[in-house]
């Protein structure tokens, strides 16, 4: 399957104006504990849904802000998070992203993550490598916790995981150089892909949080597994570890179980 990536990237970048609309970002609806949606989320999703349908009418569409019960997961479908990092957007923390991936017969075939505040565009095509603003990227070469910067996700919508999460965070923090918390899984996975981080992990991520990032990391030479070391199915929730490969193996074997 061949996708015109230049066209796809340009389409995703056209969402930039939605993110600078402060009025839309301030229109907040509470979905659950620490779980919010803004008018920006709805506007970006509707814009991309319509534009993707115009360009690729035969592909299904899976989005965070819709009922996805009609998706045939054996077919071809987009996986979209219109705003990964909604809480950041509400606070003008300027670390939010559009995450868009295409899954075909169970495999991610392309992915784009766009950070509109920094202007960074990460993308990958299966078998063709990963890029940041059209330049090839690769995961870091670190092989030990002592030389690693590791990003964490706090599973903020499900506080029942707090005790287990923070037990893991403490162990990781004591052994690595330092930990980070950006608040956008898509961005953090891409930071692993380009070597800014050695690993990122978070419990119970939804497909749109990590699907595009999964492919970008793999094409940059890294790996994405669940907490048991298995390759996740990108249309399902999962406990996700994205890493340069070596650090993911260490995290799974020594910290997650």
C-alpha cells in the first residue's frame, strides 16, 4: 500500500491554526477523572476525518472522539488522536500533538506526529525509516539505565494505578540519569525515536495515543512492547514501553514485573 506522505503531512500540518485558537482551547468538557476534551479536539478530528475521506475514501476512520464500534480491524483504517495532550493544551503548556497512523491488516504502515507549537513533524513509512522534518532519525545507542533519560506516563485517568505506577517510577528514577513527564505519549514516543529519550512507558494507553509512535520508533531502530515484552496490537489498549531496544528489555525484565 502506497500513501502520498507529502500530501498526508501537509494535510496534518493544516491543523496548526486550530491549536492557536485560545477560545476553542478554553471550551472544555469533562469526560472523566482528569480526562478532558476541548473544541480544538473536535475541530481537528472533524477536519481530518473529512479531508482523509476525500483523499482516501475507502479507508475506515478510528478517532478518539467517536464511537469506534463499527471498525473492521482486519481492514484498513486511520487511527487519529486529534489532540494528544489535551490537559497540556488547556494549560497552554505547549506540548500537544496530532497523532495519525494508518493500520492495514493488523500492521501500522505509516504514521505522522505533528507538534504544532514547535513545528516538528515526525513521520515513518513501513520499511522506509523514520524522519523528523524530513531528516532521518535513529534511536540512541545507550545500553544501561545509568546513561538513560526515561519518560513516564502517570495514567492520569485511572488513579487506581497510582500505587503501582509510583513504585515503578521510584525504582526507575533511582537507577537512571533522570525521569521526565511531558504529558503527551505521542511526543514522548517520538522523542525516543530521535534519541532525546532512551525510553517511555505508560499503563493502559489507548490505540490513538501510541499507534503512530509505535511505527516511528520501530522505523528509527527501536522497539515497542507491552509490559510483558510482547508486541502490542495497535488497535487495542496496552501497557506500552517504547525504547531504543536495549532499554526496553531492561525495563520489562527488571522493573515492570
